[in-house]
């Protein structure tokens, strides 16, 4: 029998396709935004912190709302909240207002995550991990496309704000579309024990043990992404020594790597490799790639390494969410919100930390910081693996 939620999931993935563009649109327009608001580029990078603040604020209630009132209204609310950000940022000339609009985008992000991940695991219980990872595929697709959109606007001398306006229109239309789409009966799913995953544990999972480790992976995995999505063009200019227009294109190589990664995971995940093993292998691969990038700056190697960084840093957060919901299925939206809170803290703290380090030491600190984050990710994932072996022994 055909799954009745295929059309609904299409709308959910469209949301994340657009989110992929939003995730890098500040980095892609740093110089234009700096001129518009009459502030330094470092201050523009702090708009990412504002998004993190909004995510953190909303996560204290988003999971509760999604479990109490349902996934659908929370997701649709997020769609319409994104309009405030996408219309406000390019139309205002006030940095303070832009900061507030960025906070609204963070709130929308939290609502989207808190509703979408549980909805997908409930709609596709037998392939929950793959369904979650495809969210990242959608994000990567959007992030791959945006630099080409921006290049088109520049070549044709079109106001850069039209990229924002176009996404706003798509969020509006997709929100209307989702209103008429069916969603799983989330309360019934919870009564049956969640999304069909195994709940006959040999040993009860511990929220302050492996749960905390997964939450911390939410922080480290997001840190890996935030640094590159925010500072990659500037790293290309200041550290590698390429022109500004070429540096923006590095985001495309990064995003293509991310897209290849998550499409591969969608095929092999759970069939040939477990989510937790990927959560170990990926940050280890990112660590090795960053060490090479730090030592070798030839143009060919740079492009290969940026592609590999996109590949090895993508999907880890989604896998952490999937593992969290598998270990703690009773209140999926609430427990997954803990991981998202850690992710939000990374959005807030990492731009502040990196901005300070870059200002005082240099752009190379972006690499050194992420090397540390990748190392911690590997250690945390190895601990979770040891606990999973006992829980499902």
C-alpha cells in the first residue's frame, strides 16, 4: 500500500531545501549587508548568533507544542515566521532590526525541527534514519544552488535582496500547501511506543549518560557546520588567497560534498552501516581533511578538501537526532529538542568565539577550532557506540 504521507514529506523537504539557502545567505552577502547596515563584516557574522538565540528561545517550548498540539501547526507556523526574516533583512537599513529578524528565523528553525523530525519518523517508521538524513540532503541542495543564484543576480546587476524575496514567496506557498496535506496521528503513535523502533531494551538508556553525549554531539556537529557556512568565503580570501567572487563559490563545493554525503547515506544507512558508526567515521574524516587543508593550500587540493569537508560534516546532527529518538521514544519531540538546544548554543557561541579569535589571532583559528570540535565528536560518538552495544545487546 502506498504511503499516504509521501506528498506531505515533499513539502517538508522543500522547507529544508529553502533552509539550506538561508543557512548560507548571510555568508554569501556579508559585504552587501555590511554596506547596507554600515557595520563591520564581523558584526554581520553575529547575525548567525541571533539565529542561534532565536533557536534556543523557541526550543524551550517548541518540542512541548509539537507533542501537545501536533507536528502540522508547528511546522506551518515556522513557514510564516520565515517570511519576517526574508522580507525584513533586505528591506531594513537598521542592524538592530536585522538582528531581531534573524532571531525570528531562529525561532522558525526550532519550530521546523521540532515538528519535522518526529513527523518524518512517524510517517516512515521502517526507514526513520534515512528519512531524517534526507532532510540534510534537502539542506545541501539548497545551499548548493544559492551561490549560483547570487552570481546570476550580480552578473545581471539585480538587487541581491531578490534572493530573499524569492525564498519568502516559496515559504508562503509551501506553507499553504502543507495546510491541506495529511500528517500522522502523533498521539496514537506515541501510545504505541513511538515510531516502531525497538523498545525492548536489555539495559535502560540513561539521559545523563549516552543521552548527554548525543546532546553534546548536537553542539559539536553544528559547530563544524557553522564555522564553514559562516567563514568559508573569508577563509578563501584571507587564508587561501583567492578573489572575493571565487571565494563565495567555495560554498558550492562544500554544499556539493554535503549533498553527495547525505544521498549516499540515504542509500546505505541501516542497510550496510549504522547511524552511530557514521557519527564516528564522519568527524574523523573531517579531522584528517582539516589537517591537510591547514598544511596544503594549492588550489586543486583546496577544492578537493572543501568538497570532503562538506561530505564529512553533513548529516551528523540528523543522525544524532535519529539515535536520540530511538533511545528515548516516549517523547520524541521533547528529547530531540535537547539536541537542538545544544545545536542552538553552537549557533550562538561559535560565531562569538570565532569572531573574537579571528580578530585577535587570525583566520587560521577557524580551522584550529573545528579540528578540536571534530576530535571531541569522535570521542563522544565512540562512547555512545559502547552504550548502544549494551542497550541492544
